[in-house]
């Protein structure tokens, strides 16, 4: 794509060449003047229209992050001003043995009770489909029981977390070994990324680039 200077120069040549051809015909009447006027009008309109269209054309090849910045096409806009290439699955994921096209992210394994569902690798499964953290057991009536007394932080609603847990932006206990808090109520797995705008979690390649300001 040519820059504004090149476009302007091309238009000037276009006008000069056209006027030369018009003058070379030997006609010096009103039709000659009219044709010159039309050529100049077209050139002037192009000078104004092309610069306005250029930013729009450029933006078609990028992803607008909605914050005055953009990422390259095929990227996702992430929190903290970063971009990353969108992928089908998180790198390092393990394919399902029972469900074609289904993967479990690094650190997770497929449930044996509910195939097609991923659970943290160190958790135990209960017959009712719930999972319990290491040190806990499946309660006969459902849920988890046992384990060490909770010594972690106090989250919303008077809930004290187990040791090693943190309070999430949902006021729930979160295990940072497997999950990350996007800070806006969205909880993602450790391998996924937090998408800008609270739109959820996204699988991306590990490389990051900085978002670039939109052209004005």
C-alpha cells in the first residue's frame, strides 16, 4: 500500500498527463476546459477520500481491542496490554481417550467418572462426580470430608480457605496451582489466558506481543 505522499504524487502526475493530452488535441474550446475541470475535480476528491479510507483498510487486518489499541489479525487481546496468537488448544494439552477432539490442559486429567470432563491431576474423584483436593475424602452423603483444618484466608461469606488457597474475585477459595483469577470475576485454568474486557478465557500460544495504538 502506498503512503499519502506517493498517492499525492501519482495524482499530480495523473492530472499533468491528462492535461497534456487534452492540450495536444488542438481543441481550445469550452469542451477542453470542461474536461480539465472534471480531471481536477476527480483528483481533488481522491486526495480527500483516500486518506479517510486508509485507516479503515488498515484496521481490517487487525483485531480492535476496544481500548484504543489493537492486536495483529489472528490474535486475542489479553489483559495488561498484551496480544497472543489464538490456538485450538492450550499447548501441552493431552487428547481424550474417549472423546475425539477433546483435550485436557497441562496439569489436568480426564475424569473416569464423567468422561469428557477434566479435573486437576492431584484431586480424587467421588462417585457423584465431585472432586476432592489432596488430603480429603469423598463423604458418603456427598461432598468432601476430612483434611487439615482450614488455615488460609477468610473469603466472602465467612468462608475460610484451606492452606495454600487464595480468595478470588468471586469471593471464593481458589487453588493457584491449577487456576488463575482474571480479577473481574472470571476464573481461568492456569494454561489459558485472560481475555481483555472480561469476555472469558482463551487458548493462546505462549509468545506475547504488546498491543499497538490505533491510528487516528
